[in-house]
C-alpha cells in the first residue's frame, strides 16, 4: 500500500510539474499576490478572479521546485468554481495534512488529488514548498498586498 501511495505521489507531482495547469498570466484578475519561499527559492505570482464570493478563475506564474509547482497546479484546478469559504476550508485541511498538525481524521476524498501531497509532512523543509501557493491564495482572498513568505 505504501509503495502505491509513493508511486501515485511521484506520478502526480511529475505530471503537474512537467505540465502545470493554469500556468499563465491572467489579465482580468482582480486579486494578485506574490509568494516566496526563501528556503527553496520558490517564487510564485498568483492571479485570482473572484466575483460574488466565488473563485471564477485562478492561475499562476513563477519558478520553483517540483513540489511547489505541482501543488500550485493542483490547487488551481481544485479551487476554481469554489466559494472563498470553501477554498479556506480546503486550505485548512491541506495545511493540516501537510504539517501533521491536528491529527483529527481528514476525509481525503474531500481534497481529491491533493491527498498525495500529504507525504511531504515527513520532510519538514518540503512542507513550505507544498504550502506556498495555498498561503498565497489565502492572502489573495483577504486582499492582502504584501508578498507572502513561508518564513
């Protein structure tokens, strides 16, 4: 079972790193935020279009490690069409499974493919790579103007 999860993790990360979804500048975004992980050097610009509390579109540009890119790609697929509250709920769950904080049961089906990134909790330095896009989204939804840093 562990080998299957590791294989799925590698397959999903590899796929989303090589072919990131929603990797583009969004000209009509009404939220934009920069994110930076100084530990790994990951940099992201996240573009979000929110109307009436619903994330209509989300995209990103930047450079980073495979985990950072794959996590951002997966996030953009999953939150598109979600309400801001639903996206915050997904952030809370994702943060819990990647950091190992609050070990209450998590319905992994609720977060879909994101569940494969739960394995980064075993590598504390990589947690910041996986959560950079999510912290950036959280800041964008709050209309924060400062660059998001994982430090």
